[in-house]
């Protein structure tokens, strides 16, 4: 009987580890999607990880991550910008290693020193700092930007490598920055709550000796609520080798993404206006 109980405990433990916050779904953090509606499966990669981005015992946004290409597919968050310092430390996701049930992002060095997780295990299914150190004319482009967060802890939480892609430096420093900051301030006037999903379309090339995909496009979509009702929505998209951003309706953005993915893409709940 004792042996049977021990076996059941081991099986339960394995099942729990296999259904952690990273690999199951966004069930732990539906608040970052309007009406709890996530984008449809057209964006899902072959080897996905659903990450409720947790830091200091709180969720700050949600990310669908592509383990094979080592880039996020998209990050979803609530737009609420406040002034604050730009963080400098970078994190990784311990659960992607398959060697840990740690639920919060952490630094590579801390995971190695304190939890004996090897660098090889960390690098297996995600990008690491070394992947971005020698890049030329490419930045760590945030999908959920620190400048859109409402407190310093949330700003720090955006500095995880599961939230960035290799983004053209000119685009990141110029027209995409204009869209993220100036244009978003204009577009969200009168909005009580604005839900945002920002993503990257996988490209045909990679960096860091083929480890990290370089996206072909960067895109963003927003749904604005006045009180509790969606009143307007919009999108933006940019080729990741040109310093140009196209602003368009949510419906037109979904059409463009549908062409790029070869499948019909739906980003938001149907209540968000498409025109």
C-alpha cells in the first residue's frame, strides 16, 4: 500500500509539472485579453509555450512563445503608461528549461548559481543574452514595452528575453518608437481601458548562428473601451527592414496577417470594431 501511495505521489507530481503556467494556457492570466478572448490558433507555432509573465508574485502581461524559433509570437497587455526608469537587467523563463517548476522569470546567472540549471538547458528552448550581444543594426525589440506599463515592477517584467525579438535598429529607434509613444497617446484619448496585442511574424532568416529567428514584420493591435464597451480599435504593421509603419484598421491588420500566415487570423473579441 505504501508503495502504491508513493507511486501515485510521483505521478501526480509529474502531471503537475507538465501542466505548469508556461505550457498549459492563459487560464492564469485572462485579464490581459478583452473579454478573455485570445487570438485564434492561426498564430500558434509548432512548439508553443503560453507564458503568464510573472515577476515578484504578480502577473504583468501574457506571451505566446515559439520555442523552436526562440522568439515571442505576441505579447498581450493593458496599456497604462506612467513615467519611470528604464530597467537594465534581463531575465529568462526557468520553466522553459524543463528542469524547474520555478514560476517567476529570473536571471541566467541566478538560475545557474542558485538552482544548478545549466546554461545549455536555459538555451535549449529560449534566447539568452549572448544571442543579442553581437548583433549589428538589430535591437532587442520589446513586444510589451516598458513605457506602456503602470509601475516600476511591471516595467522590469518586460525585460525578459521571452518578450523581445531581433528588431531593425532604425525602425525600433524611429518610426516604431513614434507609434509606441506619440501615436498611442493620441489614439487612446477617451479610452477607459485599452487592450493591446503586439506580435512578430516569423521571417526566413535567423541570427546568432541560426538560433533566433529574425521576424519579417512587427505588428500591434489595440481595442479601446469607453467604460466597459469597445468603441474603437486599430492596428499598425511594419516590415522589419524598413523604417516605416503603416497604421490601419483592426480588420485590415487581421487581413494582412491572414495573408502572411496563410490562415484566417482573429486577434480580438468580435465586439472590437473591425472598420
